[in-house]
C-alpha cells in the first residue's frame, strides 16, 4: 500500500469565507464543491490541496486529515490489526470514494480513502 496524497481539513460552517482567502487572494483553484465541503488547490499539481468542511460527509465528524492510498482495504486491515481506533467505515461513499476513519496516536481523526 502506498500513500498518494495528504490533504489538511479545516472545520467551518462558513465555507464562503474560504473563497476569499484561499482562492481570491492566494490564487488556489476550486477543485471540488460538494455543498458541505470545498477543496482548493493547484489543478496542475494535485499534491497541493486543502479542504474546508461543515462535516465529514455522510453525517460524520470533520476529519483533521485525509490520506489517499492506493488500497484502502489493506490500510484498514493494517490499522485494525495494529489496534488503532476505527471510528467509521469502511464505506463506499456516493461521491466516489471508499474510506474509513481512524484515530492516530495523537487523537487526530484521519480519513483514509481511495477513489473508486
């Protein structure tokens, strides 16, 4: 299993405020808008990304980080057998990802995902 990218997530109920700061001033592109979540980054270099979220999707808590991997089921088994706290999933989501939530050793909620 390999990590493909890591995205920082910011919890906020005021997604519109992110547009001025991240898009208008810093010049990042709006890469995704799900209504409850917006992702900004460089459309030419996908490793530069940041998401602002009202929730984590499917009614879940906003994760601190999202980590895209090439095999989410392998990552899930490694986390489970290492006795890390699985908080959600694994689940196939309507926006085209398979994911689960796990707590890292510092208590941060991490969304581990792969695109379907």
